[in-house]
C-alpha cells in the first residue's frame, strides 16, 4: 500500500481507528475543504485502500481481507462467525 501524501496517511489512520469517517468530519480534522477530502478519498478508492460510501469512507475490502487472513493464521478466524 503506497499512500500518495501525508494527508492520505492521516485519512486512512482516522478511518481505520473509527471504522467509518464522514467527509465533513475528515475535512474539519484535517483543516481542508470537503471537496479536497472527496478527491483524496477517490484516489484512495482507486488504489483499493478505502471504500467510499454516501457521506464518508470506510476501509477497502483488501484491508479487511488481510486482517482476516492474519486471524486465520493464528487460528482465530472461526471466532468471527
């Protein structure tokens, strides 16, 4: 996963910490316009890092699959179901 800017790294970290972040809140926290956040989220979605939803973003499926794969390797995958 290669992030394009320090702001992208912050966006991904904030989304990872909360599971979902609204665009307006990301804009406020990062002190940029909502349009800037939308452009950043679009770029991160193109890279399959995030997934865009109405009003915000969540982690992309590839990140979730990596976490699941790690859990299975530790024998914890069955605990998810």
